[in-house]
């Protein structure tokens, strides 16, 4: 047994039912909550206006606060983050079950990320673009191509056996894995939910194509896991069995969790974009197509 696998076994033997609280996750979620509450209280009075819009006087944007749906969405996103990164699901995914890890991933990428992004109004994010280098980088990273490449790369890369087994053996690498999945998911969701006019969303036809393309790397990873004849992540086999799942059955369940709800989720997003586009076409008079409304704050 390698030293890395021995370390995994020693940690796994401590059990998952104790539902350990992970301070790093709690501190991170608390910091996000504090940032949001501070900005929500402060309002938009001191945040920079969009380019070409006066900061005060006639035509200036009114003082803004997050709407109730935005507040609820951001709070729900924080709760999902906490559920995924601390407590029993975190312990199961980090030490015992590949299937629990996959559920963690879906919660981070497909639930927490869009909830947080929808909950943050544009005026709250605009100060982050105050520096030109940051604004230039944001214009690149929030493009659909960048979102697709970064999220697909994170999905595929972190599920290569060498990298995921490394993450299972070293908590710091595992934390980096979680941060990478969440961060690239936020970039991936921007073309759907972005709230800044300077960094516009995709038009609905583009969103439909983008949704379909995003389902492809998820399908690839899921099929690779389900069709594997050998155990891809032997670290899980060293842990005591949970719910009677054998390591290979657990691995198959992990692939199914990613491949069924994960892929269907993107087709659901595609369907929503299609129906919104159809409604827009029905409501608008003939003329040049327009992009969906980009700001919800």
C-alpha cells in the first residue's frame, strides 16, 4: 500500500457518521455571506455606474438593493455550499463513496453556482471591474468559449484517476478541486445568468447551443466511469463499506448520478432557453433579433 493510500485509510477509519464540521468551508461561506450583507446594506449609492451612465444627477441609476428573489437565491446558494462542503456529505464524498463525491460535484456546479450568480445583482459585482486589467480579464473569462473550456477541463481533469486519487489523499488538493469546480461553474453559468451590461449574456439561440455543448464533457466523464472495467479510484475501496455498496457498484452509481441528472439538467436549461426565445419571438414585432435582458439588478 502506498503512503498516500495508507493516509486515506487512516482518515476513513475515523467514520463518517460523526459529520465533522469543516472550519475552512464554514469560514468561506460566512465570508461570502458577510460580503453580500455588507453590500446589500450599503446599496448601490457608492458603486460605479455603467460606462456612459452618470453616477449622480439626472439619468443616474437609483439606489439599489437586492430584490427578495435575489436574496433568497443567494442564501439558498450559501446553504447548498455548506451542505456540499461540510458535514456528512463532505465526509462521505471525501473518504467513503465516489457516488457521494459526484453528488457533491453536482450540488456545487449545477445548484450552488447558479443560485449565487442569480442572487448577486450587477451593481454589487461592478466594483470588481474597477481596475482595467481585471475588467479585461473578466471580458475574456465570461465569454462562452472560456466558460466551456474551463468547466470542461475541470470536469475531465479532476476525474482522471491520478488527479482524483491525489485529491483523496491530500486535503489541500481536495479543497483545490472543490474551488476549481465551483469557480469554473460560475464562469460557465455567466452566459446564462450574467448581470452586468459590460459582460453580456448570450442570446437565447446561443444559450441553446451552449447548453448542448456543455452536456458533452459531462456525458464523456460519466460514460468513462460507468464503462470502466477496473476500479478507477482505489482509495474508496480502502474505506469501510457504507450501505453495503461494493467499490465497483459505488463507482457505477457515481457515473449514473453524473450521467443522468447531470446531462438532463443541461437539456432542461436548453428547453428553458428555447421556450423563452419562442415567447420573445411571439411577443416582439418583426425586426432584428435582440439578446435576452442581461441585468437583474
